[in-house]
């Protein structure tokens, strides 16, 4: 990059990076519920039958059970909750089906869950050795985007003492999980609303779209579509249509045993595995792309530190080390002009 171009980029960054901080900080100060203000792992106790929840819940029907949680060591509180299954792939293929949890306003009043009456609960998919490490990595993906994107879901990592009901018997599971705020609660934080209709990606906010595309490249995820809202919600806020990503279990960053390379239509993407990255973002104003690139580079240590903060939670140190290497590979691309052109610029989509 020559000296004049460097000066232009630095002037641009001085303006854009400052605006990132102003926008996200002022917005984030609003209406974050108590549940998501702490990043301490929240202990939960939960019990239900997988067979029962799969057979008896539909779009509008739930099963009833109780949720216990502990904000201080040895002190447990219990509230009634309703659960139903959600999702597609995980519901059909996983041992632990993903669930949606809701509780009444009266039951949530005066508890940690006040203001969070509807939540997603993500648990491991398979009964396998690295099941909890996969959850930690998916949680970290959300936390990375909390740093790199102006609009994001709030999440809380939980440990779950899960008693699986099997007729007259129970099977105990020690699981990690993720509580994810409801889309409408997320929209309310940003003084907006969730859009239910489709938009062409180029009709969406350019800055948020590029932030999202860089993030999906960082985590090696192709299992998403902003156009048809696959693993993306569309937020309308401040007269902008903004993509907000979720569900990253098919990404190379999480690298689950069941992850497969995505298909576009009837054709599989030309990737050897989910670990191989492919930039799927659209062509945008070069100054926005460069600004997002430099913003990610400026927050490299913040992202690394978030991952480091969870090191002791990994059950397999190799899984942690692999996660750090994968993220560092991303930053090697961003910091090298030739690699950046080859991996990002040359793959900008026009349709």
C-alpha cells in the first residue's frame, strides 16, 4: 500500500472507528436484562423427557417443567417454565434437541429472568467426548461478534445438571449450554423490530453487512443466508435493515463432528471441509471493506483475550489450542495485502 493510500485509510479509520464505538456503546447501555449483564457461568438444573418434548410440542404447544438456577454457591431458586423443540437439523439429528424456553411475567418477576421471558437454550448435539467444548466454542463465536459487530444477540454460558427422564428412570448429564436472548428482546434493545420478509443483501445496511460477512469468514461459516434469513435475523433499526447472525455449529470454528460443507441450491460449495474458509460477502464501497478490515485488526487482542478467558473451561486443551490457531489464521489473511486480496477481494459477490 503506497504512502498516499495509507494516509487516506488512516483518515477514514479515525472517523469510522470512532463512530463504531459511539454507536455500539450508546445502544448497548439500553435495556440489557439482568441475565445477560454477567458473564459468569450460570448453573442450571433441568429435567424432562426427550421423547415427550419431541412428540408433544409444536409451533404453539409447550411442555411444562421447572428450572432451577444458582446465582450464589449453594443457593438455588426454582421457577416454572415451558419448553418446546425448535430448529431443523439439530432437532432431527441430535441426541439433545434444541429448545425454546418461556416463562410467565409473574413467574419471572423478581428473578434473574425478569425481562427475559422467552429464551433459546442451545445444548450439545451428540453424546460424544467433545460435546461441551463445542458449546464453549459456539458461545465464543457469539462473544467475538459482540466485539466485531455493532448489532448482535446477547448470550450467557450455562452449566446444566440435566436429568433426562426415561420412563421410570433418569439419566444424568453434565452439560454446557447457551442461553440466547429472544429476537424481539434483541430488537427492543436497538429500538427496532424484527422483519419477517426477505430483502436482497445489497438493500441491507452496508457496514453491518460487511461486519457480518467478515465474521462469517472468521468462523469459517457458510451455513447462512441474509437473503432468506437462514441463521440470520433481519433487524430494522435507525431506518436500516441489519443482518444479525446466530447458530454457528456448522462452522469451522466450532468444527462439530456432524458439520458438513454447505449447499447452495443443489450444488455443494467447492470446499474440502468446513475448516476451509470462503468469503461470501457482496461487493461494497471499498472504504467500508477496508474500514471493517482495520477494525477487526484493531480488535485482534480483544478477540484473542475473549477466547483466552475461557481456556480453563475447555475439557480438551487441544480443542482450545486449535481454536486459537484458527483465529490467528484469519488475522494472517487480514494483515497481509496479497492474502487479503486473494481471499476476500477476489471473492466479492455481485449476485
